[in-house]
């Protein structure tokens, strides 16, 4: 299982979650070329170790475990995965 960043992150892109991630699976980070262009932050499902540290750091409560993701935001499972395929 992995964690998913969903709709509340759009337009926010607060990077508190990036700072606590032990495996650097949340992108794009501030200062990266694609940070300004991105609508939101994304979690790499292949790198995430399911530690959960990012959940409490998110000021807009946009991060969920896959099993706790509200049904209306299920598309963000694919949105997160696709962002890393396009990198």
C-alpha cells in the first residue's frame, strides 16, 4: 500500500510533508524546475514505504492511505502514479 495526495493539495503545494519523508518520495520539491508548473504535490507509489509521517504534516489534510482515500478522490491514485511515469 502507498499514500496518496488528493485534491486538497491543488494550489497549496505546502512542502511540510516533503521535509518529513524519509525516502524522498514526494515531488516536486520547492526549487525544482517543475514545482511552479505542478498543480499539486505527488507521492511516488514505487518509493513510498507507507510510514505515514506525511499525513500529520499536511496542513490541508490532502494525504491518505489508499484504503482511507475518500471514494470521490480515487482518481488521484492514478494521478500520483502518472506524474512519476511522465518524469
